[in-house]
C-alpha cells in the first residue's frame, strides 16, 4: 500500500487535475452572458455549469488500477455502464458530481479509489428558433461547428454559406435558421433557458445588436445550450438606417426573392438584395415597358396572419427608401405593374375585332378582284 506521503502527493495531484479540468470544461469561464433567477434575468458574467445528458461521450479511469477504464456514452435513460459497477445514472449531474458518484460506487470495491472522468465529446445542442427568421423550427448544433446557409425561404433561393467552429452561439443559431426576415428586430432577441434542475423555472435573457451595428462597441454573443428557445421579435417600424444596418449584417440573408409581373421587360421571379426598395425590384425585372402605367403599381404582401394585403403605389425610382411609394421589399412579395389607359383601349379594341378579322380580310380580297 502507499505511504502517507505518497497518498498526500496523489491527493494534491488529483485536486490540481480537477481544478484544471474544471477550467477547461466549465462554461462559466466562457464569454457567455448569463444570470439565474425567475423571470427576466439581469445579465452577468456567469454561465450555467455543463450538465451531462444523453449523447455525451465520457472516458473514465481509476488511478493505477488495471481493468477499470471505460469509454462510454450516456444512454437515452441517462445512465452509463462501468466495469464492476454496471449502470450508473449521471443525467443532470456536473462532471464533478458524476465523478464523486462513481467514486462512492468504487469505494465499496476498492480502497480509496482516485477516479478520473473526462468529457471526450459533448452531445449535440438541440434548440428552437422562432419568430422573424427565414426558417423557424428545431435545430441541432454541434460543438464541432458546421456550415450555416443564410438564404431566404422559398424554392431556388441562393444564399451565403457561413462556417462556424467551437461551441455554438446565439449568432450561429440565428444563421442556422437562415437569418432574420426584413422585419426582424435585432434589438429584441430573447433566449428562454430551462432551469438547471427539474421543476426549476426557466430564465429569460434579452439581447440587442442594432446599437452595436450602428455605433460600434462590444457585442455580446452568448453560447447556447441544450434546450434553449430563441425568439426574434417583430419590429413594428424601422428607420432607413436600421433597415440598412440589419440587411447588411451577418444576421440577414444576402438576397430575397420577389415576383414582378405585368408590364415589365422580364416578368417573373426576381432575386434582389435584402430590404431592397420597390424600384430595385422593377429595375431587376428589366424596367417598365412602354405600355406600363406608373401610377397603378400594386404591391401584394402576405401578412403574418396569413392574409394578403394589397397596396396601390405610384412608381417613383427617385423616392426615398421605405417611403410610401418605394417600400422595402420582403421575401415573397408580388409586384403587379398595370397597363396605362391607352394600352387598355387598344387591347380592348383588338379583342373586339379579332373574331371578325377573317371576315374583314375575306371582304378585302373580294374587293381586290372586283367581285
């Protein structure tokens, strides 16, 4: 057996290892912003301690004891299978709590066991992203990073690929959902985070980025954790400066798709930059034809309640962005350019005479031959 001095040295070594291990894996040392409490949280530089769950890969070993090491994964029931101990429940425990529980189990078999427990690979982070994002839904993010596609919702949309590495953050989550919509409020982003223990109330965190985008400064980009629910609120009204700041940021897709039909040179689906004005959509479609009426342009937009709204506009390419006659375009908008009055009269006259056209042509032939 070990001498008293050897046991003391080993104990000190285990303590130092635990401190180093905690520094490496405790998210409290991350730049994430977090504060616990009921209701709206007061932001502070604290983060929730990582708790084990199904999907985590662990490595366990007992110091200087052969046959007691194991590379295991936490099962769906929250347990791991260890040599001589069998199933040990670790779901919801921190790494240190799990190590202490395993140590207590081995104390019935071994004398003063020194258990080492390492998190080899954390489980995927499963989150929900809702509100004013292009593709709301449930997402699975990996701590190894990945590639997010900033693209507008709808078929055939082209977007920008954004590569991420390391533990996923709030910005990564929004980018994974395709970015914000034209009416996404970057000053009203909320994270609902589950309580640290069963039955404990969730915590609500608020974040804003418009001020940083406009004026510069330090932006908070907190890490997201398993079970987080992220919501981007809808902006009731945005200034031109806020529209431009949002559309050119990494939160928004590069392009959106709108339909421009009627009296334009190239009617059909058009791809334009986010928050581009109505004039840009019409110019992308090749501009107006000679038959177009600049005073009768219709903008059809599907509201958040599923009901379409129709606005009558007057085409003015010199109008200010987001003004009454040059509004910022949203994904899925439909622009209808009508004919002017003379074109409608000519079309009506042609439609009226078209059925009797063959008769008139036959009469002209008879007169030509004097019949």
